[in-house]
């Protein structure tokens, strides 16, 4: 006897138009007038010629019959003859296989509370429910899938396991526009996508927004990954919890992993080995694990405290920085698996290095497999192009006012701290998020409800983001790349700030590069470029960054910006770095700047490591290493970066000589340092510099020292003070020899 299933229901299943296949497929109890209970089991199995229901406990099998469609099968079974985890035996041509029925597992792993929190925008670990998760349900191992697509007519999971046929694993619509399905026997490593139909029946093939791994480009399918890894950084994480990074030295080596170094396709590099891809046309990307044994020792040798990696989230194009993210929860597979990236972070921590990840919540690309028009509607982006598109970048803007979208992004930031143990994020292009008229002409943007150009939804989003980051992960960094005068970017949310704990000082960077690209003969007319930053240095918690943005798009590298011959170029670089490390603010330096890369960044090549065969570039690298060592050893250079108490000008008015001198004061300590900078190639003799206290001042570093490639002009390691009664502000002074294009750092012995 066969239960007569309504034809219209069968048609909806066979034509893949049903939004809840569990209503029809799987096992369903039947009860007759005598209260006799039986079960009906239904299955839609394209390509199947015959199907049997198997009770593995009773070792019985029941043939199913096709009903109204050659591949729609059903049969009735007595109540005591159907096991909870029954099996289906399927005959397809000459082949037979036995599977668990996905539609036998009816209870969603996503609870109503999960969906409620997600809809409210407050499910901070929604990535533990959305996406693809290897789990065990009722003793059966498989993968649980869930995706948010509220405007879809129906959604299926497709992959190699079902020949990319959307009819075979149709998902169920839950509340809130979330779809789910548990597929037994799938494992980590399975590739998959979502096949999504909009109400008009148009198909979209999408990778998983919450997918933890993607295929290696140009393929775009998601890959199931359990994110299992055994960490060895407990001591690091515990120590981080008790740190105040604002009073710690932070010196960041900014790296684009794809162009730092390549390796031979058939010969991985030894730790520390340098290989130029231009010398090896077959060069390939280093893996995360190889980078752990090359990049990490290199950064540690140079004395950096952190490595900052340009976006490691999956992105389509090798020749980019990585800022057009197409897989927000997936480290790019160019360099290996998620576990490989975990290994990289773990090794950084075990070697005493923090890890900062560039994070991109401001926009996303239009690639067809990504978030754009995800369920056939403008789901993640604004429908109005005046709000939803960055025409200059060719990308789309997130709709932050939609709570599920802001939840997606905030949970994503927390995800990198949670699953990958990172120590900070640098949030890209914050200015583009804050201003509704950013890079838009009149008529191309929509004012806020008060008529202004501030994006109020973004303000709320950033405040919530930073509040949660520091609540969950004390001691980490949240750094804003924000290029305008928006107030209180790095102030706490409870006083109206955006809540970041650091902000890139873009004004300082522009002033410095303008100044140092000027011929020293004319620098006397631009003294304000050196001094102006102190007027606002304590309005935010600033990080001084000489970043990737300054070495591309025809700008040349820093070396190329410096005037003069080779000696003067390198001396100017040393003077710039010396001033940077003694100026208030944390530090970031892009890869290649540490040894004076002489050409603009090229995405397809390594850094020009061959320059390190030349002594002057070796000497510049040594200078950076010694600067980092000095910086970390002197609390005066880092404990009070963000208040006027940590800095005082000695003399900032000697424009004729292009000289500045100042004091850095340690917090809650009498320790202080004196820095004197001569930004011309003319040495100055018997140059008097006032100091707070009498005594002998040791020369801790001289950027013109012979070991750094300088002329070795200096003060023989230190100087004693002399009385200076005619100067009431500085009754004691040092008579110094100021080296050409040199920076001196002195300390009272």
C-alpha cells in the first residue's frame, strides 16, 4: 500500500521549487482510524532506477515505488520496522550505493534563539552556526549547512558529491530567511556552493559567505573545514590579556605575503633563505608554513613587535593588495589551508611577535560567486547606487543599517580573534565608510536624516565593533585607517568616540614625505612640515605609518622619493626613520623600506633582495634593527605616546639650519631622552642644545655612524653639559656636533 502524496507537492520537489522539502521527503507518521501507526518514507533521487528503505537494526529492506515521477519514491513501513537512522539503498544503472537519508534528520541545529539574535544583530558567534560544520547528529557524522537568503525562492547545496545537481539536496527555509540542511557522510574537504533561485527562477551560484575555506583561484567553491588545530600559544594569550598596548612598544612590519618572497616550485626555501622570483621564473608563493620559517625569523631578527599582513581573507586577483574580499571568513588558499595560517600565527606568538590582519568592512567586489546580489536581491549591499556603490573602486558598499549584515561583519572581526588568535585588526578605508559623500559628486549621494554627510549607521556599527572587540579580547589592537579630521576616532565609545585604540596618522605621513622629497637647500622654507604634527599629535592615539600606499601607482618607493645621490638618499631615509621612531606614536613600516628598496612595488615579483648584497643596503637594514632595539629598550619612546606630558620641544624654530630638538619623557618615571635632528647635508659644529639636567649624555644612536653607512660625524659617544646661564629655559646645554642628514638620540648617564 502506498500513501497518495499530493501531485502538486511532488511537482514542487521534482522541479526544485519547494522551500521546505522536509514537509514531503523523509519519514512521516501515518495514523488510521483505528489509531494504527505506520510510517511513510519518501525520497526524490534523480538518476535512481530503484530504491529500498533499509532498517539496519532489523536487517530488513522495503522496496520503494515511484509515484507520479520516475525518480520520486515512497513506501509505507510498519512502525516497528523503521529505525530512526534508516538507510536508503539506491540502484543507478549497474551501480548500487547505500546512504543515510538527509531528510531523516529533521531538527535544525540553528535554534530559534540563534535566529532571533542574528535578526537582532547580536549573535557574536554566528559563524559557529552559519556556514558548513562537520558535526554528528543522532550518531551519524556529516556536515550541517546553513545560509541566510531571505529573498530566495529556494536554495540547494551543490558540489562534487551530488554532481552539482541542485535537485538532490534542497534546503529548508527556517524563520528569518535562513536555510539549512544536514547531509550525512560528508566530511572536511568537501567542495560546495549554494544554488539560489530568486522568485523569478533565476539561478545564482554562490560560495558560502561564512565558508571557512575556498578553492584555490580561479576556482571559487567553498571547502568544508572543521578549523581544528592544537595551539601552543597559551602563555602569549594570557600575557596579552593583562597588557595595555598603548603603553607598550609597537613596531609593525607590514607585509603583502604574495610578493614578500617566492620559492622554487620544486624546492621549498630553507628557513631564512632568500630567493628572487625574477631569477626563478617557476617561482611560486610561499605557504603559510614556509612563511612561518622565513618571514617570522626575519621580522624577529629586525626587532619588530608585530607583523601586519595585508588582507589574508580570500580575494579573486593575485595582482591586488587583497582589499576586494570575496571570502570574509576564509584565509586565502593561495598560501595554504586555514590550519596552515593558524600555524603561522602560532609560530609568530611563540617567537614573540604579534599578528595584525588588515580587515575590510567598507566594500566588497561584484564577482558573481560573492556577496553581490546574493539571493537575487540587494541583500548585503544597498539597492540605491548612491549608497551602495563605490564607482571609483568598482565595488559595492555594505548596508550597515541591516542588522544581519552588521552582524555578519562584527562576527567576522571577532572570528579572526577567536579562531586565529590574531592580536589586532587594521580597519581599511574608514573614511570611505564614515562619509556618505566620499568620492561622490553632488547628486550622487543621499544625506542622512539630519541632512548631513555623516553615515550614522557606520558610526553605530564601528562603536559596537570596538566595544565588543575589547570586551572579548582585552589587550588587542583595533587600528583605524582614517584620513580626515573626524573627531575621537581613537577615543572610547563611552565618551562618544568610535572606540579604536589607534589611528594611522595620515597627516604626519604626507608632511614627512613632502618634506623629505624636498631638496635640503629649500627645507628651511618647510620647517612647519616637521613641526606641525605636534600641534595635533595628542588629539588621537596615533600610529605613524609609512605604508604600502606610498610605494605604488607611480609614486615610487621611499628611496626614489629622496633627493640627492645614493649616499644622500640613504642618509635621508635614516633621518626619516630616526625621526619617526623618536616622534610620539606607534610605528608601521612597509616591507622593503627596511633595506631601501629602490623600485616601486611589483605584485608579481619579490622584494629586491639582491640589494642586500650591497653594503649600503645592509647598513640601512642594520639601522632599522638597531632602531627597533633602541625603541623597545627605552620606555621614554613608548610609554607616553598620547599626551603632551611625553613630549617637549627644546627648539623647533631653527628653520635656517633645518634642525629640531626635543625631549621624550617616560610615563611615571624620571627617564627621558633627547633627540636632535639635522635635516641638511651640512654638518654643524658647536651646536648648543638645551637639556633639563646637568651631567654626561650618552649618544645612544647616531644615524650617521659609519656602521650605518654614514660619515661617522658625531660626538665620540657622548657629551658633558655646560652651563647656559643666558638661557633661562635651559640652564644646561650640550655643545654638539650635528652630523649631516643625521639624527642623534642621547640619554643622561
